[in-house]
């Protein structure tokens, strides 16, 4: 496998303090970078949703250090790294559940996603098409299989 170095202007990285209040700043930083790159509003909406979910989970369950990275090459890549080694679980939340829908939504709104482990933690990555998928309206039916 051959790798290549991307030009610096195609990669943006932020260290996120481990405070839930920082999630809004992470979304805003991502939105600003996407605007600079000329990314469409529909795609930006999807990326904001992905950033919000993954950064929240990293702060809540993964631990420091938390890092957000956007990569723009053939696809738009969103990566969130944290200090934890626990893999996220994709599940279907029940009607009365308070949480559990975020990663399911991320999986539905992105082309692909996965986990990459490192000696110091893990990175959850997603590929977001610049032709964004429509938002699923009913997350409780079988219209969107896992």
C-alpha cells in the first residue's frame, strides 16, 4: 500500500478540551472550515451532526486527549480521536430511550464509518459524501436497516 501526504490546506485538526460545553465550538470550527472549502450547506449539516455526536461520545466515554480532524480529498473524512479503547456500539434505541440514536444516525447519514485503534486510544472515522443523503425521518422503523 502506498500513502501520500495531503497538502496542509486539505486537513484541519483541533484539540478539543474534555468539556461537554466544547461540542458547540467543535461544530462551529468544522462549519467554518467547510465554508472555507466551499462545501454545500446540506453536506455541512451532515458534518455538524457527525461532529456533534462523535465529539460528545469521545468526551463522555473516551477520555482525553480528544481531537477532531477534517480531511478533504476524494471524500470528506471526519475523524474524532480519544484516549479510550472501547469500541462504540451501533444500536437501535427504543421509543422511550433517552439516548442511543446518535451513532445510528451517523451510520445512516454517512457513506462509511469505522474504528481505528492506536496505542493511545482510538479514532472513529466517517466518510461523508458531498452529495449528502436525505435525513431519515422515522428512526424507529425498518426502512433503514443496520
